[in-house]
């Protein structure tokens, strides 16, 4: 099962909001990554590269490294080759599944129920998580890059927490599936989660501020480039006019 090979166009659609400056960075990342075999090149669409750049605040060097690490991981882990019989045991309690419904933007909804954990194997849990993520991505509508998570904490308690699994889950999601989460809905979260809301809100505000700064810088750079181009065109017109006048004067003198 390949998340992108089934509908590479869904992850490769042009984003009309991408500026000229951002497109140049996307092209630069693709150049730095270099030629790839067909099975990996589908993960280097404009939309896909854009997600990595967004995750690294449009820093080309950092985004390139992140994308290269993902491509290496995909070659080794082979997420597209995970089959149902490998993860069926993990799915027995319905701890993660893709809902048959989508949100108003057409984004698939992954339902997660932490209290239904039925395995102590971090490796098996991550394998199943990746299977579900690939399945959700494969069902994204055209030009959509994000999904929705509905996390149901009913029956959840501290005994359900596994530091190792939590750490590995965060690693996989952040490093190999950047900017895939459109919105997370937490249903009936436990009280001890409350301190994290403030931390997350502060992080979002910082990200929004950085995003606005990046957008402003990009817009300013684009305006400067356009201004420079106009000035160069004007200079070319003046030069041609001057040359033409000199030629006319020379012709008059020769006659």
C-alpha cells in the first residue's frame, strides 16, 4: 500500500497560494535532493516539499535534510509494503481506525482511543500507526495534504501511558509526516493534560508570528525583485533610445 503512488496528484497539486519566492525554495530543495528512483520521486512533489519547508520555517537546508531523512527511512522501513495481516492483531480493539466520515474540507478522520491499547510492543504499535497514516493519506482528496485526528480519551488513565511509545510516535509523526495534521480534536481529555494547553497555545502563537514574518519577508523580496526588473527594463529602453539617437546623428553627419 503506497500513500502517494495511488494518487500522486493529490499530493502534487499546485498550491495557488505559493509565492514566487517560495516556489524557488521548493525547486532548490528538489535540486539538492537530486535524482531519485520512480518509487521515491513521487514523494518530492511541490506539495510534499512545501510541507517540509513549512515544518522548517522555509529553511532550505533544514528542509532538505529532513526530506532526505524521510526518503532514507521509507527505503528502509518500507511503509507502503505493510499488509493487514501484519497489523491485524494491533487493530483488534479499535485503538486506531480511519472513520468512514470526512470533515467539511474532505479531510479523512483518524480516530484514536488510547485506553484501548492492547499491546506492549512499541515496534508493533508504531507499525500499526504507520499503516493507518498511510491509509489515511492514500484517501486524501485531490489537492489536500492534511488529515484530522479525533482522540477519544474515554477510560484513559496514567496506566495507559508508555514513555517509549509516546516518544517514538512523536518522532515518526514530526520527522516523517510533517504538516499532515490539520486539526486534532481531543474528546474528554484527562485533567493532567491541562498544563499542556498553555504550552501548545504559546507554541502556536510563536509559529503564527514566524509565519507572518516569513510571509512579509517573502513578499518584500518579491516586490524588490519586481522593482529591480522594472528598473532594468527602463534602463534597457533608455540605452536603446540613446543608441538609436546616436546612430541617427551619425547618419545625418555622413550625409
